[in-house]
């Protein structure tokens, strides 16, 4: 009776151990999968970082272009002002 009980207990322990082993296997697979996901995420983040860097450089470049355009516009405004002044000035020929 006692031996049968022990045998049953051992069988239960073996099943439990097999179950735990299966669980560990699942956990290992999940961890590997998570590691892959993390790797992909890191790659995406690096890509985004590169994109942000490019955008930052582009924005700086655009800012410079805008500044140059503003200078040109100011120059044109000054030129138009001079032209208007010349047009409004009384002609000396007549």
C-alpha cells in the first residue's frame, strides 16, 4: 500500500516535472521570440533615428533656404522701393 502510494507520488512528480519541462520549453521559445521582436524593434528604432537625423539636417537646410529666400525678398523689396521712388520723382527732362 505504501509502495503503491509512493509509486503514485513518483508518477505525479514525473508528470509535474514533464509539465514544468514543457513550460520551460515554451518559455524558452517565447524568450527567443521576444528577443527577435526586440531585435526588430531596435532595427526600427535605428531606422527612425536615422530618419530623424536626416529630417533634422533637411530642416536645417530648409531653414537656411528660407533665410536666403527672405534675404532675396528683402533685396527685391528694396529694389521695388527704389523703382517706386524713381517713378514718383518729378522728371527733370520736361
